[in-house]
C-alpha cells in the first residue's frame, strides 16, 4: 500500500512540475487558455460588470475565437479570473442564454450555442426584446399586490399550500405607445420585500438575476381574442379590437415554475412569424 501511495504521489509531482507557461495556473491548466479569460474587464468603468462580461463573451463568440459547442469557463473560474461575484457571473450568463448565444447543460457546463438552432426573436425580458428591435421600451404599473393565489394559479405554478404571491399588472409601452397589458404572478419567497416603488424603477428580471433566479425555459401559448372595454381602454384602442392572448410559465434550471404571466397584445401592432427547417424552429415576434 505504501509503495502504491508513493507512486501516486510521484505521478502527482510530475504533473504539477511539468513545463507549463507561467501565466497558466496549476488548478486549471486547460481552461486558462479560454479566449474569454484573455480579454480585460475594468472594475473602474461606469459600465456594469455583468454588461462588461457579456460583451467579452459576445466578442469571443462573434469574432470566431469561440466556436459552436465550445465550453465556457465555469462560474468559479470567471469569478476568480475577474475578481467578481458569482451573482454577477450568473446575471451575465443568464442574459446571454436569454439572447441565444449560449446554452447550459445540467452537470456539464455552459456551451456556445448553434446559431442555426437558436430560438430567435422571443426573449424572456420585454425590455431586452424591444431594445433589440431598436425601439424604446417602458412600463406603466397599474396594480401591485401580495395575494393568496387562487386554486387555478396554485395548480398552474405548482405552489405549496399557503405560499403568497406577488401579482402585478403593467402596461408595456413601445416608443411611448401602449402595446401589451400584462399581469404576472411570482412566489413571494423568490424576492422578499419587493415594493411598488422598486418595481417602478427597476426591471424585475434584473432584480431576479441579482439574487440568482435565472430563467432556464419557458412554455408559451397564444390565442386570438377580442379586447374587453377595460382592456381596450388601457391599450388605447377600441373595445372589440383583435388581440393576441399570451400565457407564459417560466422555470428555473431545477424545473421550478417561478413565473406565470398573461398578456393581451394589440394585434394591429404585433406580428408572429414561425419558420420550420430541419432540426430547428425559428419563432419571430415583431412590433410595428
């Protein structure tokens, strides 16, 4: 047994003392070669750290330095390389996954996604989606409350008995004009002490990113409906106008549903395009 231990120790020493360039660490001799870790991040910049990290990873992908299927550094490696928090890394990676640049595989890591199989055009975040269309997003908060959910909401979200939820209704505006009437439900425990004031001044998805709640998948349905007088009034159109009724349930990586949202979208300003090709489906939602 002692002889075996000595052999293993000798092999370990040979590994650590081999000829490795000085700028590589012993702990991660292969991953340190990742091009992401060669680009600078400024701790003194006014640009948020997560945005800087997103830019670094995007440039590595779009420049071809990272290829489809390449593995990104782990959260721990990015934290260590840039001296940033795990939440900052999660916010950046979550946003990149939302935009379709990367895909996370449970137990394996985060990889560069194939642009030919990305689900294009629909983002988890309204702000991100509209900004990418070159338009100006804004929101008007109509109602905010902490409620005991109805049996229907409990069933849709798979909630435990007694769990309170946030319910808030917003009018989503594009270039200042109402486009979507949206009501969302979230378990209170995912972001305790949320206030109306905080919701009016921050993107709720950004707040969730900061506490590590990151969307992993979503299930959407669309129906053709007509607007009631109340809905039409909030959307500045005539009662009986055509609309899309959209429902979404969003889950985390562990499969927990943390969001249920219903939306009425003005059909005169929203167009849905679906393109099918071998091995992929491309879904595009555009706004006039």
